[in-house]
């Protein structure tokens, strides 16, 4: 395929050349995956055509577009220069960078000049636009800076940055030179950074002086310094984007990005894209599982590009020139797929927002929508629930008629939140379901095809490429309609899904493919299919909890608590929360129960435990309550019965307790909650 044809999207066509229905698309993707994905592959530019569409000779390790060579950055940026050079690629808005902040930190304004300006300052927010042409230049400068600092094809680069445009350049620049990025969510603390640095053996860390959250300054650089101290594998360089917020005093490993950028800019640096074999990793994104150590989800290159480009058309119905706003964070899968890569792969404009949903006021989302004519919105229900608690009239003050659909994912979408949005926006409010591992929707609705009406309470039906079904956990047999089971997907997973766990094929198999014949990917979610073929998600099968759409492993929190010297053992469970979906709460058994004999001591210990979690994992993992029972309910084999504890915490019946070894612990847990 040559460059001229690369921009033309293709569709599976029926013999009569009618646009295909969704059922036809789905069927062809399952029965003739090679033909289906060969068609979709035409959506991107291949420097070298794939020799084989699918190699499924070594399942569950599937290889897509084998032998094909491409480059993600080229497909996102260079490819659109002939037609879209002056179209905005990104619109950045920050309600954190407002006049009040600038009055406190005047150097912020100079920093914008050093970093390439294009800035408009308003009283309560700052806006920065970046055309495809601007982005091309910035990404080339950034790639040049990386190369001059020793980064090469295959090296790993940790990106620990807030929601600023330089974070997107960093990702795209890595992709341009074939380096593998690992973005770490800004809400995570030093310990999380250190784990990720070590696992990936990162050669460079890219960070900033400071992030901002609700007007509070977060010292990113200091967290990076602590992370490096804790890590076994030290990076060669720390590249710092100085935003002019906190004083930046370079240390031996530090490199100032603005200085480096000006060298590249003065040289008009252009870095030719490195052509990457389709199956080489493009990035790692660590996610929580059942153990305390996060898994490095490894994404490929060609499959990733093809899958995202296809999803933007078939699922989101996003077209070139339109504006997409994923209200998420760059550190999460949604930020990777639908804030950075997919909108650019589709020639769209992507909105990047640094700020909270209710600051400076609860109208900020809708004001951004109006001012930037956003066409498609995507967020997690938590943010909407936060707005729903505010004065409703904020929703009606702005013209939001540009919006054609609003997608939600990451946690269950409750009916009242969906209704509230629908009533005010008057557009389809579409729940859909996916995971960090899949990188794009597994279950969704498809407004483009008018396939089935959206059904409240369901994230939809399987997307093309996913042979998804609900099976009995014990037998592996398909469940009947209405019967609860495990949501599983028959291998091979379609392009764009994780190809393995970074340097840990065994963990890939044990985490996802240990069931039955080894050819069923387990989502670790319970689900049910109703009579009409809609899927409903019923919660995780493992100890992963979902706080405000953020996925956390309870074991990670338990490990942080266990660092407290007085801790004998502990259990963390997630309990239902109206606003955030779930909240972690901790049950801690102390070496000496007398330590919590007084309210004062109990409070002190509680604060120490919360402090240990926040220090280790960040504020997102902060336990909402800490209880001190003298014992935890356990099975005869010594396993803590977390499901029973969770039921007790939510005031539900504990269910089958036949494996319980120490019945007295049930009352102990109840009493501890009463004492609180
Ligand atoms: O439990 C499911 C829940 O979020 C998990 C995946 O989280 P994460 O890896 O952070 O990826 C989020 C990407 C959108 C799933 O295993 N989940 C995701 N979407 C939904 C959901 N639960 C209910 N309804 C959904 N729509």
C-alpha cells in the first residue's frame, strides 16, 4: 500500500456494495479474521506491507501483521501534513493555570515562551492550540532531544507528567524513534515509580518541576528523586520540563528540556521515523492484578495503530476534522488510546484538559465543549456524578449542540447518572466496557451502525474481533441467558490488545489464560448476557477495586500497610461508594491489640496507616476507613476471606461460610466497625 492510498479508510463491503451492517462486520471479523483485519490495515500507512496478517501458531501469543513495518508517530502526525497542517491536533486547556496561579508563579508565563508558546491566557484558564504542523515540529525537536541524550530504538523511557502537551510530545517522540514509553499516572507516588523504573529498566525519566491539582502544587521532581533513590536500576538521565512553578535546581542526572529544545529548534531538527516491525512493543502500561506487583501490559505497534484507527470509525464514529475529548488522564489506558493515539490516527483534534470537573465552577466542561465545538466526549462516570451534585443550571448555560455522543467507561454507569446526562445533553449516552489490557472497547454500542438501541445497565454487545462470551467458571461451558459467569474471550485477541506481560510470558499465561484449554482470555469480570444479547458487567472476580474509574489492587494497598512496624496482618476491601464507585477500607490486625485501647491511640495509628498508603501509592489509594479487629476471618488453609469482610463492611449477609476456620473473627470484624 502506498502513501496515497493510506489515507483512504476502507470498509468491509457486501456483494451489493451496500455499507455493511454491524452484524455483517462482526461475523466477518470472527469467521474470517485475516480478511477482515487485512481490510482494516489499509487505514494506516505501512512502510513495508505485512507478510502475514495473523500468526496464531503459538496461542495465546498472537502476532498481527507479521513482517509489516510502520511507525505510530508517522501515522499520527506526518501523514496528515499534506491535508491538515493548519488544523488543530491538540487543544490544551488548563483551569489550574489561571491568573491567580500566574500571580503567584510569574515564571509560568516565561516557561510557555521557552516551550513554544501558542498560548492564550484567560482569567480562569489557559489555552494552548497546536496545529498538526506545530505538533510535527515539536515532536521532531523532542525526538532529537531524546536521541542526543542517548535514547535509541528499544530503550524504555518512563514518563511521569501531568496533563500538559509536552507529555504527548514525549509519547509521540518515543514512538518516532522506536523507544518504548511507560507512562506513570501522576497520582502515583515514589514507590510506584520505582517499581516501574526497575521492571522496565528505564534509561530515562521524563518529568516536570510540578503538577497542579485543585490549586495545590505537587512536587513531581521531588517524587522522581525519591523514586530513583528507591529504584535498583537508575536512569541515565532525567529530562525535566520546567513549568516555572517550583524552583528547578538541576542535579547530576537532570537535563533541562527548554535548553535542549532550543538547540534542536535552532538546528531545525528533523528526525526520520524509525520503521518498526508490527509486533515490536510500542509501550508498556502497568496495571493492577491480584498480586502486589503491577503487570506491565505490553502493546504492539502495527496492531495497536490498526485497532485504534478502526475503533475511532466503527465504534466512536469519529471522523477526520472532528473534535474528540477524552476527559481522562494520560497515565491511564483511556488517555493513551483516546486522548493521544486514536484521535490523531484519525486526523481529528484532541482536547487535553488539566483540571478538575468543578473548578473554577461546575460549568467548565460545558464551557470547553462550547468554545471548542467538541463532537464526541468520553469519560468515567465518577466525574459526571461529581457534577450531578452541583447546581443543574451549569449545564444549561452553554451551547453544547456540537456534541453527538457521550461515551462512558471504566466503571458501572448507574441509571440516574446516565439519565441526568441524557436529559441535559439530549444525545446518546453510551456505556461501553474495556480494559487496560484490551486498549480499545470489548463491549460497546455503535451509533454509526444503528445496530441495537442502547439499553440502560448494559455496556452493549461484543465488538468485532472479540469472540466474547460468558462461561461457567468451573466447567468452562457457555452460560445460558440470565446466568452469571465469567466474561471470557476466545484467543486470539484482536489486534491492539496486550501481546504479553513485559518480560514475563509466564505471568501473561497465569494471569489471563490459566482457564480450561488455555485459549480463553479471562477478563476477570463476572457478567451475564440477557435475552436480547446485551451483556451486563457484575464486578471483578479478583481483588481489584475501582476507585473513581481507577483500577487498584487491594494487595498493593495491603503491602503498603504492612510496612507499618506494628502490623501483624491486614485485609483491604473495596466498598460501594455513591460518588466514586468504590473506596478502599482497611482491616488491620496489630501485633499488640492494646495499642488501640484508647481512641487517641487508635486515631494516631489510623493516620500513620493512611500516611503509609499515601506515601507509597499516592492519594488515590487512601483508605476511607481503618478498622482494628483482633482477627480476620480465614479459611482452614489460612486464606483471608475478603469477600466475607466486604459483605460485613457493606452490611450484607456473608453468604457461604463453610470454609471459615475461625467463626469468632466475624464478630470481631463487626465489633471493630462499631468501635470506630
Ligand atoms: O472491571 C471492569 C471495569 O474496569 C476494569 C478495567 O479497568 P482499566 O484496566 O482501568 O481500564 C479501563 C478502560 C476503560 C474492567 O475489568 N470496567 C470498565 N468498563 C466498565 C467496567 N465496569 C462496568 N462497566 C463498564 N462500562
